[in-house]
């Protein structure tokens, strides 16, 4: 198994050391010959911001490969989905145990995510240093 995750894309814009890359993410069956006749195949356009110290070698419309390590991808998943899920379930069970009121427990569980994501937003510079992408010419 590879320790690197990579996707090919096209540079949309370059500004202030940040390269914005458009990636077409397709499902496993999107490349099938009958994909046009099947509802299971789908594709999504994703925009990825890649911080580059030297972006002079890139230009708009250029084909590139965006990559990151598996550890960085796992860290991003934990911050974006794992910890919020753990927080949501913990608060739901805790408030339900303390109050026995399902409505209060549900609202508390959803409400605790608001400060979590606000704190994550304030720490975005620290997170961006730990969750980073590399850019390579295709």
C-alpha cells in the first residue's frame, strides 16, 4: 500500500504563494463504458489550496499532481470528522444520562460542535502547517 495520496488537477489561479488547483474526483465506476447510462457513477470538482514558497514555475491551466502523505490525510480526517464525532456522541450520551431528556441531549450535542469548529477556525494557521500538500508538475 502506498504511503502517499495523490490526485492530478489543473491550476485555476496563483496568488500570494497560494496555488489553487481544481481536481476532478470521480467514483470508481465513473470511467466505465456504460457510466453515462448508470446512476451509480458520479464525479465532483474539488478545489485545493496549496501553499508554495516559490510559485513562479507554475501557470494557470497547467496540469499538476497534488499529493500528501497518508499520515497528513489521517490527521485531517481526525480533525475534521473523528474528534467532532467523538465530541458529539460524548455530549449526547452525557447529557442524556444526566437529564433523561432526548431533545436537550440532541441540541446540546449539536451545539457543542459550534465552539469546536470556531476554535478550529482560529487555529487554522497552526493546522495548515501540520496539514499540507505538495505540488508536482504532471
